[in-house]
C-alpha cells in the first residue's frame, strides 16, 4: 500500500491548533490501520521464540515484564523459566519464603524487584481475590508496577488497547512519525496514534511486534531499515533524518575499581546488607571505601601475600565496577565491625550473595587450603 499523507495542520495555511502531529486527522485512522497491519503481518514469520510470549497468564506476563525492567532479554530467559517452574502461580509465590525468592533471583540484580513481587502477591491475594486486576489504574496501584508495566500487562495478558511505550517503542514512534523530540504534545499525539493502531488489530500481537522490532530492527544507533516493514512510510527512513538523541549520544560507561576484603580466620567475615540497600538482605564482602568501608591497615589485619584471586567485574546499567579481592588474616582478638559476622566456609553456598561477590568467594574456596587457615 502506498499511503499519501497530508501535512500537519500546523504546517498548512488552513489554521487550526498546532499539535506537531505529522498527519491530518482524517489520515490518522488509515495510517494507524496500515501501521498495525504491516507490523502484525511481519511479526509471526520472523519472531524469536521467547518463553513469556507463549502465555497470556497475567501473573507470568507480569513476572517477565518486571524481570525485563532492568535486564536484557537474553539474560532473563533462563531466570524466567526457572521462576515460573518453581512459582507457577501467584499463590505459590505468596506462600514462598522470601529467602527462596531471592535465591531464584540471585544474579539478576536489582533485588528490590523480587521483594516487590512478593509484596504484590500478598496485596493481590488479600485485596483482589487472588486475581491480577484487568484494569490499568488498579494495576498501577500494585507494588513495583509503573505506567509501562501496567500497560504491557493489559495489552499482552488481556489483549486490551493500552499503549505500552518503553524506550524501544518510543524510538520507533519518534522515527516513524518524524517527531524530533518527545515533548509533551508530540508524546501525547504518538500515544494517541499507537492507541488508534492498537484498536485496529489484536493489541497483544501489535505490542509483541513492536517489542520485536525495537529489539531486532529499529536499533538505537544502527536501524536496519531495509528489513523493516514500516520503511516505506517511515518519516526518518524516507528523509534519512535520524536526528533523535539516541543516534547522537553514546551513553558514557562509568568504570571504577573497588577493593573488597576477604577477612579470614578459618571462616570469613561478611556484611549483611540492610533491607533498604541496593542488595537488600544479601551477604556481601566488605568494601574498603564507602559508608561501611574498612581500612584493613588500621584494624589490625595482616595482608596475605599468597592470595591469587582474580578481579571480577560487576555490571549495572551504565556502570562497571571491577571488584579487586584482597585476602587479609585476622588474629584471635579481632572483632567483626558492626553489621558484619563470621560465616563458616561450609555455609557459603547457602548464603544469598550478588553473583560478583559469590564468584570471588568461590575463588577463595578453590585456592590452596593454607590460604584458609
Ligand atoms: S524504517 Fe528504519 S527508522 Fe523507521 S521504524 Fe523501521 S527501522 Fe526504524
């Protein structure tokens, strides 16, 4: 189909409200119909098989969306499979022990998400009769559920025309509609356009297609327009004007080194992270710097020269922290600082730890036994 779009009302001599929307109102419905059909026809033959796409169970959709909030899909796949195998229903999650939930979340990072899911399960069991609400406003009241997640659950689980606009889908809309920035009027118009498109087809299918396009074709810095079903009518592709912020700005990655202490005396000192910390309730190796940091030279510890432990990098959002392990020997008089306790080596695998810390502890356990004396 070749669709001839008329210019926006703010670009004609006919007057009218300047909305910034690139199509005249009478063309929007037709355009939305074309947009929806192009994407849904393209999606099925090309899509990747991701486990959360095989279900419309609102609980499973919600789990996947919360896992995907700050973690890339390729990492989430295995965590999602294990989670829904162990906690297949909201009720099973509600009954589970929090430490077991955190164990299943270990390595996924941003542990508050796991805790929020547990609180959400309690709220839904107590206040919603055990059923995840099929109302976007009620969904937004649940712990850990924001505008995007609520809309995604409405579209993917309940097949309702709620526009779920994350960074990927926003980028597609900006480019397709030729919006130079996501200012308030243009964001509202783009949301309106997507809502219209969702009303033309299955909202679930169109949302899945947009997610797939954003992850595999309309990439931030190198859009693959030749493979895109929208290319013919896409304002950015037609005009070759990819002037959005994502093309221009490379997000700087912040790298830093952080010394972590393995204080040994036949067992190992670990810090129990408080509930409001980034690692709520997990066990950590003490750091040299920071609020709870220790200065090993000033507290009577002796550096062990035989340590051959390798640094481990810990990635989160645009930060990379390289943990540099140091083994220090404590004498019999040494008292662990506040918040820290001795833990026996045989207990290590049972304790919840961020994956980078666990990796260092496992290195320690695998070295010569004389290091551990
Ligand atoms: S044609 Fe290119 S810029 Fe436009 S939506 Fe497709 S991939 Fe993105």
